[in-house]
């Protein structure tokens, strides 16, 4: 490989409800439940906030799934 070249792009695991909920629990454990927002959660998963709404309808559903 020539210096400065990047390898193939790293593939991330597909986003699904389980990944969203696990990341939400981890974020709440790390930063507290008050920090749990779609805008804060999305970067943890490498997506834009709107992508989360395909898997959870809203914050209330996110919190229900975490429980």
C-alpha cells in the first residue's frame, strides 16, 4: 500500500433496534439519563439522528425499550 492511501472503508454493523437500545443504555450509564437525546445517541452509532427513528418512534419508546 502506498503511503497516504486508505484501505477499504470500514463496514459498520447494520443499525437495528437492539443496537440502538444497547447504545442508549451505554450512553445513559456514561453520561446520565438526562443526557440521553437522539442527537447525542446518533454519533455513538455513526449515524444521523433521523436514522434512529426507523428503529424507535420517539424518546418515550427508546426509554421503554431500555427498561
